[in-house]
C-alpha cells in the first residue's frame, strides 16, 4: 500500500514532482473537414450536423434474437445505458438459403430493425459484410457459396457476382435509413463498413475492396465508409494517408479492433494480464499506433472488447468475462482509448444473444452471452450500470468531443498516471487518473497539480485497486462553473429555472468539488453531510464530503440559476437515469420519459419494490408510470417523489415437465428403409479445400445442397473376405459427430474434439465390421452431425473445408490394407435442401434428421401414437430418439421474464453421461446440448418463441451411443429473469404442423 502520508514520512516529497506522460500527437490536427451530407469528420472527431460527437456504441446482432419485438427491448436498454450508437452486423447466409433467393421478412426484417433504432434515437453503424466472421458458421457467408470454386474475398468475377447479389439487396435497405435521408432524423445510419478484418493485402483483394466501395456508392450509401482492421496493422487506411508502411485502401476512414486486458483462468477467475494500450496521442506512434495509422481521420475502434466468446468444452466463462471486461475494466480501458483521441468506440458485444439453431461457427456453442453488458436473458449487468455513469459524463460535457492533449501535470506518486486533455474551442479539461501501469492494484493516496482553466490547483486524490477516475475541470455545466472535482460527473442538466448536477465516487472515499461564483452563495445541506468554504479572492466555493449514500446540497445566489447538487457513492449513483431535461431515481430501468403537456409519462422496469424520485422542469404537474397515474409530492431536494413505491414483479410459478412421449428417430439405419428418393453420390465438381483420396466420389454434404445440421449417407456393397474394418474420414465442425451402422447393427460413433481455442473440425474413425460383412449384400448407414463450417478469417477459403463424409473405405486382411470395394452411396439432408420447407424459421432451424423431415419438431404434430416415456430416461437406443411434451405458462400480465430449459445439474459444466440433444421449442431449434462436453446446460428461450401466456411444446432430438446410462437427464424450466414492465411481445408466426410446410422438390 502506498499513501501520500507515507511518502511524506519517507522524505520522498523532497524529490522533484513527477510529471504525467507527455503526449505525442500523431493525428494531423490541421486536417481539413470532410463532409458526407449530415456526417463529417476531421482528424479530431466525427461530426453530425457540424457538431462534434463522441460515438459511444455497442454491438447487437438481430439474428441472435429471433423475436423481433424484443429487438426494441435491447435498443431501449442500450439507450438507457447511455449508448448513443448501435453497431449491427448483417449475416448474408441468414437471408439467402439459395443463390438468387433472399428474404428480409419476419425475423429477418432489417427495415423494421433500422426503423426501431431511429425511433429510439440511436445512431447506427452498419456492418454488412459480405464477410463478417462474428463466430458464425462460414463467417456469415451463405451455404451455397461453399460450392463456388472462386476464391472468396478477392476480385474473382464469380465471387464478385455473388457478393453483388447480396449487396443489391442489403445496400438499398441501409441507404433508406441513412441519417442523410432525412434532415430531421434523430437517429439513423452514420457509418458503413464494407468488409471485416481482411488481413491480407494482395492486388486481387485491393481490386475487391475498390469494387465494394464503388458498389456501396452506386447503391446510394452516402455516409463515410470504412473497413475494420483485425488489430492495429494499418491495413486499408484511406488513400490520403501519408504514413509509411501502411496499406492504403478505398475507405474514407480507418478503423481497427482490439481485445486486450487479460483472460479468465480455467477455474473462472479474472486476471489483469496487461495494461490498457495507448493507441493514439500517448502511444509510440507509427502505423501500429492506432489512430496514427490514419492521421487525417479520427481515432476509430470498430470493435473493442465488451466481453469474450466461450468455447465448447470450457468450464463456462461468461460470468468471468462479465467481470474481467466489466466494472473497472471499462473505466480503465475505454477511458484510455478516449484520452488517446479515439472518439469513436463500439463495444463488442453489448448484447450477445443466442446462436440458435445452426448459426454457430465450430468453436462456439449455443449461448453467445459474451459476458456482455446486457446478458443473454436480457438483464442489465453491473457493467451496464457503470457504462451508464460513464456515458452520462460524455452526454453532459459535449466539449469532450475532439479533445487534444493539454500538457503534463505534476503527480506526487510514481505509481499514478494522469491523461490530461482539453477542448481547443472551450479549454474544458478531461483528466483520467489511473495507475501506472494501468493494471496496477495498489491503494494510493496522492496529489496532482495542474494548470487548469480557472487557475493552478493542487488536488488530493485516492485510487484504490484496479480503477480509473474520469474527472472534468474548467467546464460550464448549464448555468454553473465547475472548477474541478475529485468526484466523477454523471449528469448535469438545466431544468427550466434551476440546474441539477449529479456527482459520484467510491463509497467511503473523500470528495472535493470546487465551483466558481461571483459572490458567496448560500449553501444548504438538505441531506447528508458536507462542509463548504468560500475563497472570495478567487470566487471559489470548495465543498468537502465523504461519498456515503447520498448528500444533497442546495446552492443559491452568487450565480444564477440555483443548483441542486447530488453527491452520491457509486451504488447510489447507479440508481439514477439521465434523460434530456430530467433525472429519475429508483427503478431498475427507465425506458422513456416523455412530457405531454403537464404530464410526465415514464415507462420502465422494476425488479423489486422501488422508490421513484424525479427532478424535472416545474411544468410537470402529473406523473404516470407504465400508464398508471402516480401520486407524488415535492421534496426538500427539489424533486417529486412517489408517495408509494413502485411495485415489483409477482413470482412466476413454472410447471413441471411431465407427460413425455417418445419415438425412435433413426429409421435410416434399418436396411429396409426406403431411400429411393435420396440423391446419388457422384463425381460432381469438388470445391472444397479438403483433399480426398484418389478415386473417391464427391461425398461432401454441401455439394448436394445440404449445409446445416445432420446428414445421412446410405451405402450398398458386396461383401469380401477382406472386409474387416470400415474407415471414415469426415468433417463435422467442433464437437461434431459421426455414427455408423451396418445392416441395422450399430458399429459405434466418433466425435471431433472440441479443442481450445480452435477446435479440430475433421476426423477419422474406424469401426470393426462383423463377420457377416465378408460376404453377401450389405447396407451401411452413416449419420454425420455438422456443428458448423469454419470461418474465413484468414481469407484462405477455410470455410470450404469439407463437411459430411469426405471418404469411406473398407480395410482388412493381415496388413490391414485398404482396398477398392465399390460402395454405391446415397445422401439425404434437410428437407428440400436449399429450397427451404420452412422459410419462416429459415436457414438456421433445420438439419436432416428424420424427425425434422417429418415435422416431429413442430407444435402441431400429432404424437398421440407415440409411446409414453419418463424423463430422466432409464435407457437409450443407439441413434436418435425424440421426446415431446407440452406445458402451459401463465406469466402475469405487465411482466417481462426470461425462461430457460435446463438439463440435469445446471451448475455442472459437464456430465459423466454421453448424449446430445437438439432443443426445439414450438418448432424453433433453440440450441444443442452436449452433456459430456458442455459447458452450457441452461438455454434461454425468448418470449415470442416461447408463449408466456398459453400452451407450448418441446421436442428434444436426443442422440446417444446407446450405452448404459447415456440417456436423457432431468429436464426442467427455469426462470432466469423476472421484472415488472417490459414491452408487448407477439408470438412469431411460423408453421405449426407438418402440413404447413412448403412443398419442396
């Protein structure tokens, strides 16, 4: 522990004072403004309608939340948490099951999504690909593109034609929602990304990038265009850049991504492995200095770590990720970026959601929670409250946009550093105080001395553990002048004839705030404890206090208008919600605050019984909460307080899951099964990058139009004395599966290992054949589960690695040699292949299980002839067995909940029993549970997929090796989140029964 007093005792104060690090500006601060309609920029910041802006954004993927009414819930939570911008990836493959076929309706209605963002007053950064990565199967490429022999992400004419097909559809939707399309629009698209993390820089890729830029402009994209560099490499910076050793491109702006800051241990504990990097003003310079790679454009982090994804077979890292890149991390790392001139930041992810169905890339499982500020069940994590407080500062002090270094300050402690920036226009100051290095965790008391706009001041400070403090000085806040404060600013607003300012700090720490007055004001302590002293010579009113709960002061005279000053500890500050012209304390979330005449209409959520207190213009005469009138009275703090607390949610009673029915689901294993309609495996063109033995046909599932989930092969051969072993080479993604039968007899199964962090996605398996295989006619039945295609992050066509069977051979004899025995193969997968039988649920929903093809997963399927079953199951059959049940929910009206389906012991990442289950809820494939791999055991089901006030159906496709004990464990419903409030949610309309499925050929 270090402290200011200890330093005095040691005599260290006799040494010269330490200086904060000097900035070495790498931006061209005299760069001209470039204008794109209502959006413009120079080297310092982005501007909208000529006003400098800090873009404080977060990533949200609509395809990971297949209930469109809930998109608005996420957008409102982002807005409430202080974000002014949402970044949106669009998944090409999600919209296109077949070349030439596109769907932008229902759960894929991007026009509706962008309209919602505008309604909620959010700016939008669109990231339309063609390639996005995002831990999606094929990185967002459509399945049919796997069969294209052209090299992806180059200027090959065939690939460009395919990409243009996508862009012909998506670009006009984006263009329609640009901020430039309406001079009065408060939200809308302000930036557009044309490619993602394209690390190679060949001439063919340069021509490809030129094409994408020209295509966007031709399609009506008028806002600035950028590419997201995979790290601070200086790839694809604007042509105007004069920095050496960079790779220029056709972009208007340069952006990059970064995920620094440590990891989580195997047992789920966060580490602080690295300090926050200086990627700009205070960095080393050069192309890898971040902002310096493009000196004429503002610092732009298109992705910065808002968490991290988790892997098949981990111990479950999302709770740890929420901490590791959570509270305090955000202050240290996001603040360091801001101080370094990176005024455009988007945090990946802000809501991760669910990689439902067959969306995931091989590395990730169903949950894409990401440890984000908004959890997969749509709850605001503690880190969201901190983001709200930091964003409140940005919204309250617009002078912070376009800051430049202001010069070093003197610091009494060598373990402390202070970033000191200023606004060139107003001289407002931003001082970010953190350890040196910033991942330090000591407790320090110290002072710093700085020349501030209102004079030279020595300021006492404390920094306890891994932390940073964002201080402002020399700023005008409404009618007030803040000289400096050791507390952080969360809100400052003018409310008619008075001002309200909210400052906060760490509980138990002292605070000091200095305000400038022409003459001594009258200070009234309305709540709590504080002392004041007025320096008439300077006009400084110094307030001293301890952050404990809250202290409220009323300051009148000496300077108008009067001021209500709220001094809170951090937890108390998190209870406040800032809205234009008002401040609301109490509820778990405030969605909207709308003035209509003299009535203030508030909407939001409560998790428990909550107080309600409002600071607003005096014109407010009545208050409603979620439509109900609230009786209020004026308080001594200048607020309106509800006379009765807001009600919390009622408890939800969930039914037990009983009355299960079961049917065997692998009839393809029966040698008598009719496969006459199956496609013959032949020697059609092979586009995969995976080598296969000479003489083998093209067995890849993709070549036959089957890209997702399970695929079946049936092969006929004539036995030979050497037929002792069946050898299979297959591609199945991470934790994929192959099962094999001969003449209905189960031979066994094999799995691709999950691996960390990059799984092995192909495998080899050998199965001993029975003696009967050495003569006569035989039928092989092979099922392969494809757990996703690889991404193409390194632009090496890795997404074209083969899936399904790659080769199959018989071996035997004394040497175990392979030999050529003709096997006549057929293949079957998803019903209709690329011609979707269920276009409403779409590409991600179904694979090629027999039960899926027969509609057993649909709620309207008649299972009355199935056998009654008990769950947990006492035994299993090799292959797939289907379990179905129904239940009714009665969530109280006016409540928003997230209900999950849970398997076995929800606290144990892996089970000793081996089986896997596809989870269908009301016909929707909401994920895959693999008991012995894990870590996910609870699967949130969003309302709209789940009927909260009516009947629901569950169908589980359980696949096992049939060994004793490898059977379905207990299954139950679980409430993950329950609030009073929320938004109206309609059930997503989709086919109900097999007869509703589209006729396919």
